[in-house]
């Protein structure tokens, strides 16, 4: 199946409130429409993840980040532009997202992805996409498709074919907490 056809199929599932298993710029992820509370709750249930633990959001551009945070510090663009590996920035003041994504403190972790499938899906949806590792909470993240458990495979509404054979191992993103005024703290190098 061609990439665009795969993106279209996944987008149809996500628009209907479904959850998908898909490749990202880091590890394989479980995703859904980040503005749909019911879909976000399904992801929490599948992962058996405590609802106070936030999940990150993927977008395809810096302009999209600005739509989902109340204030984007100027330094955020510089950090994104300078990043040599995928970087998730935790912003204060989430806006327009499912409240379940904030972990209770109102902040949200957002990563701008340039990976072909995840960026293409964000563009097709015109919405942010939940991105959480394809594993049950507390178990190791699936860096490559063959490591994904049967429980996760059976628990999603759609499994993307694209990159299933890619055995390149990548690491989770760097995570930085960025506050108003430009203060930042590295949460995960």
C-alpha cells in the first residue's frame, strides 16, 4: 500500500474516534485525535495507564503548536529549529485539546514531527495526534514493530502497514519543560 493511501485509511479511523498503531519519528506509537476525549480515554484504557500521567501530542509544524498552547515562548521555535533529534516540549497552558492529555496541571507535551507518516497524518487530519509508546504502562516501549505485544495489536482499531519491516532502533524523544519567560528544564535527555 502506498504511503498516501495508508495515511487516508488511518485518518478515516481517527476521525471516527478510533485509535491506531503507527510509526513515529521515535518509537511505534498508539494514537488518536488529540481533541477527542473519548478516543483519548480509549488509549488510556488500552495502555492501562494512570489518568494523571499525561501523553504527548504530535503536530506537523510550529504553526500548529501555537494553536494548542495559550502562550508559546519565543525560545520554543529556536529549540525546535536547533534540535538534532526528536524533541518534545512541555508547555504551560494547553488549549483546544482533550483535557485528559494534560495530566491535571494544564500543561501539554507537544512534538513537531517530520517523519513521513506521522507528519502526513497530522496534515491530513488538520488536528494534533496523540502519540504514546505502543506498550502497556510499565513495560518497555516497542522500538520496532515485532516488539509490539499481541494485547496492543488486538486493542487498536487500525494497524498501519507502513514501516513494519523497518528494524532501525530509535530512542524516545528528548523532553524539555518550557515555562513562560523562557525558563526550561530537561526532563529526559
